[in-house]
């Protein structure tokens, strides 16, 4: 059974896609079989890495078949071990959101997709990127996930939006969970992201830590903080995972170190292992762990 992580926030521009792509990239470099699903109608994750084998279909087919993943929906990226279900909705169309609205089982469609063959046997991790808004796609992704990572940029607007938007969405989808545990979403973890060095940002980050721990639906604030750094944008431009772009070892806030810390925190079985010690073809680090 894969570990399913949705990257979700009702706010745009908080580094959801960047985090999804880079986390997927480093986990694949750890030797894991990783599937990412682009749940944003604006296909930024789909364009993040070069595609070496493009499937004729993508997310539209997976959703409109009620959560059925078939081979013709899975594309291969240039990162070995990293496959993707591409966003394939033309233009700004809200077709999937409105299609989902009509379905009684809308909250379970993505869950079905990630818990059935072939995803079930083939992948150890599934990451679902979502669009920064409230909608049915976001909700079905939150319900499919074991964990939801919600990046927050340490500015007041993002912090407020988080409380008002993301937590409200979780409240609405978990409203019935006390009566039926099947109706429970994944656990939410806040990720402080794009933290710059200003005093103001640091204070807001501290506030986020204190304020959100213990809030309903918030399981925790991740210890790992993603700093604001040019490497993240530059790596995206070069279409490579950021830990391969800024490879400085033993530099506390280099992308190499930060992305390892994030992977270790989410997958403690990887703790203190670096991807350059992994022979992709040889071993899955989690086997025998
Ligand atoms: N750690 C970072 N430091 C600086 N800029 C970043 C960082 N992470 C992402 N960015 C930039 O911030 C912008 C928004 O990121 P993106 O991942 O597209 O957000 P979202 O998917 O939440 O809308 C992009 O231009 C991206 O390159
Ligand atoms: Mg995005």
C-alpha cells in the first residue's frame, strides 16, 4: 500500500507544486517508486520535469472513470522512478470540478484511484498536487491522503488564509468522521516554506508554530523549514529536483540538506541516509528496513 500525501492549501503561490516536485524527486532518488498526480487544472507540475514517455491520457480519464488508473494514464518523467498522471484539462476549464459535483461518491474517487491496482502494487509513494482554491478535486485529494502537507509562507495573509480556508475545508469534509471513520481525511501537517531572513518573517513563522499546533485537524507543524532561496526557482527552470541543483553538503540550508531533512522527517526509515549512497537499481531503502 503506498503512502499517499496530498499537498494542499486553499491559497495559490505557497510553493505547493515546487514542494511536490522536489519531494517526489528526492524520494525517487532514494530508490522509491513514486507517482505524482497533477490535480491542478493549470498544469505546472505536469510541465515541471521533462516527460520521456507521454501517456495519451491523464487525470481527466482517471477521475471521470470514477477513480480507475490505467496504463494509458501514466507518463514517465526524466527522473528515474518518478511517474506522473498529467493534468490534461484544456485551458481554465472547471470541467473536473463540475463533473465531481454531480457524483455522490466524489470524496472517494481519488482514494479509489490510489488504493487499487496498478497504483497499489507499483508505487511506494503517491504525491498529489492540488490547486490553491477550495473545490471538489482538493477535497477528494485530501480524502485520498494519509497525510496532507499544507505549505504556508510566513506572511500574515498566508497565515490568515490558512486558518480561514484550508482548515475550513478540512472541517467540512471531516464533519461526519465521528459517525463514520471512512469519512476522515488525512492528517494535516503545516510546512513553513519560503522563509526569508527578515525579522518579520521569523516572527510570523514562530507565531504559526505556536498558534497552529493543537488546532483541530492540524496534526503538527513540520520541523523542517524550506528557506526562501533562488535555487528553488532555478531548479524548476532547469527541470531538475532542487537537491540535485544545489548540492552543497554540510551547509545547513542548502537545498541538498533541506530536502534530505524533509524526506527524513516524513519517512523516518530514511533517516541519515543520503541519496548519493543509494544505488537505484540495487535496492529499495525501505525493503528490509
Ligand atoms: N523555497 C523557495 N524560495 C523562493 N521561491 C520559491 C520557493 N519555492 C517556490 N518558489 C517560487 O514561488 C512561486 C510559487 O511556487 P509554486 O510551487 O508554483 O506555488 P503553488 O503551487 O502553491 O501555487 C514559484 O515561482 C516558485 O519558483
Ligand atoms: Mg501549483
